[in-house]
C-alpha cells in the first residue's frame, strides 16, 4: 500500500541501531535532532530522551503524527529496544508507525527523511527488524 505524503506531517524518527544513534522530531515544519552520548548506553536513555524532546518542543500527538523506526541492520538489543518503545508509543498515543531500512537513509537530516517519505520507502504496519551479527 502506498503511503501518501499527507499522512506523515509531523513525526518522531528513531534511528537507533547501535551505531551513531539519534532521534529526531519534526513538529510545525521544524526539525530537531538529539544525538546520544557514545559513553552512555543508548538503550537506557531512549525513553527519557524521547520524553525530553517532545516536552521541549511541545509535541502534540494528533492524527497527522507518525513514528518512523529504523529496522536495521544493526545491534539486536538496540533495535529490539527501539521497536518496543515505538510500539509502546503507538499503543499509548494511537499514532501511525512505519519502519525503514538503514540503507534507505543515507544521512540523518530532514531532506533525506523526506526522500524516505516521498519515495514510499517506509513499511506500514509491518516491522521486520534486520539484525547484524
């Protein structure tokens, strides 16, 4: 099923695969990025970082809000945690969730994320993680 660009207006993107992890939020046409400190285990900081980011930028979850999650390939535990957090947010806030492959996002910036959206490189209602060994 093709995903219409209008379906994804504001979003949180979780790019957590165990290497150069970061999260971003687009709200009201502004895009903000949170980089994780490499000395801290990202799995322990993911939920707190998301909460701080949505509070700081006054995110309002509505019918146009989506969650984009990197499915890997990457670290088993990091992908597993980010998928669990994403599914928890989906259930609690009733928002749409989409997955994408790491290879489809060349750089973590708004322009490349919009390429994911515009070229229908997102997977709807099907998240199949790819773990690297």
